[in-house]
């Protein structure tokens, strides 16, 4: 039998999943079209909405974030949070706050993102949805490392990086664990007064980069090259910067022409030629790559 409430709900759910699949592959137009279809099916079955309507609203918010329409994303996220609260489901509220934090982070308001993410971590039911909890801890580690400037900041970021790595040990997704290893190496390097262990941290980044290459994760490999450049800038090592600049074209040739990682690598190379590489420039280049990756 077709046309009844459960069937319409199943259609809405299926089209919502398809929308997320399109979004994760960068096809935002098809993602939006699929969401419209999902919401149409749900509108025909109001008795089946429950929390599904809020879930679809959350998917729409995520799409708006990817489109750079951050204010709209926050408004849609607010609607989803209200729906989950009305359903008295604090776990789903926490999952929605996780996404809300991401919108703030991608719009350049990482400090605010961290405040919201702290609420999310407290609300998410780890047993019910370990992946959502993992994403919250992972993102907290990444955000804290991104804005760390003082020794205290780096210690806090390193604490969360260790927690996130422990969580990732329970999953088969090696890429995310490698990413955290690289950030932990940067934090430890920042805490290395006098640079006594600098060679060890450079070696750790090189090892992670080799593992990304083995996985065929070229964009992540590009991020590690930029992290290597960051340590070289901090050490005033012009020879190392020149060596890394020499690797750029080989790495960039493995990336699509319109890829953010390729553009960031070529920008780094141009800055090297001008002797204008700065830590801020490298941080922005990494953010440009990372913030186009789908949520874990």
C-alpha cells in the first residue's frame, strides 16, 4: 500500500539521506532539490513528522552552511533545536548544537563555536550515538587547536586532542585519527620551549604525511605540508621553506584544478617566492581546505 503516513515518512527520510549524499559530494543544487522533495513528502503526512521534520530542517541548515549562507543556517538550526526541545529529546538537541557550533566556526566565530560545543558535549548521549559524541569531541579538539595562542590554550587543546584520539581508536576511520595526530604534534611543538624536540615533531608530521599519501588522501597530505611550513616559519628556517615549496607542484598536480587544497598550495608557493610566508597566511590556507571537508 502506498500513500499512507508510514510510506510518506519513509520517502521523506530516503530523500533526506539522498540530499546529504549529494551535499557530501559537493553537488549542492541536487542536495537542495532532494531536500525539497523530502519536505514535500513530509508535508503530506503531518502525523508522521515527530522529530523527522526537525531532522530535515537540520539537514537544510547544514546545506545553507555549505553555501555560505550562515545567517539562514543559524535560523534553520534554531528551528530544529526548538523542535527537539519540544519533543523533550536532549540528545538530539545536543546533536543540533554540534551543527550550530560548526556554522559559527565556518563563519569565522570559532570562540563562540567552542562555547556552543561545550553545551553539545554535555547533552549528547554517548551510548545512544557514539558517532555524534565522537564528532563533538573531535571538533572541540580541532577548534581549540585552531585558536590556540598561549601555552594554556595549547595545553587545553592537547587535552581534547588526546580525548578525541582515544575516541577515534574505537572507529576504523584512520584519516581522522591521522589528522588529530598532526594537530597534536603542532600543539606539542608550541609547548616545546627552546625547540629542543623540534626534530621529533617534524618527523611526526612527515610520518603522518606519508600515511596520508598511502591512503591517497592528497588534500590531507597538502594540509600536512602547510603544517610543516608552519614549523619552518616559527623556526625561521628559510631552507626548509624552500624545500617544501619545491614539493608543491608534484602534490598540486594530483588535485583537481578548482580544489581548495590545490589553490592553497599554489598560494603558499607564490608567497615563498616573495619571501612573504607567515603563520597567519598558513593558518588561513589550512582553514580554507579543512572547512570544505564534510563533517565526520
